[in-house]
C-alpha cells in the first residue's frame, strides 16, 4: 500500500532527516518527496510505500502524529487511494 505523508512546521534544521529516520525505522520506503519553504514555514509531501511496515495504518498515523508533535511538526498520513479519490474531478 502507498500513502501520502504531509509535514508542516516553522522551518528548522533536520526536519527531513527526522521524518525520513522515523519512516526508515518502520521499514517504510520513500518513493517521492517534495518540500518547500514559504517564508519561515516548511512544507513537505512524501509518497511512501508501506508494504514492509509492521505497524497497522492507524497505529502508524498515531505514531507519526505523536513524534511530530514532539518536534513541533504537524505530521499527517493518508492512504494514497483515498487521497486520489478525494481529488478526482
């Protein structure tokens, strides 16, 4: 299964490394990444492969949210199929 991970925060060093490490620790592969700065705000969207992840999707979502909050990041994850369905015209 693939999913979309989004991250929003005030810009700080190491955000990409922090999120990538969290994902790698759960055997999640990053397939694509886009990040940008809008003045002092950092935004990132990642397409990830959850095939080897040992956690359930709901547990992973809670884990990422909690770990993000520890660093002042808003981290969300959404299944790609649901994301695609929501954005079809």
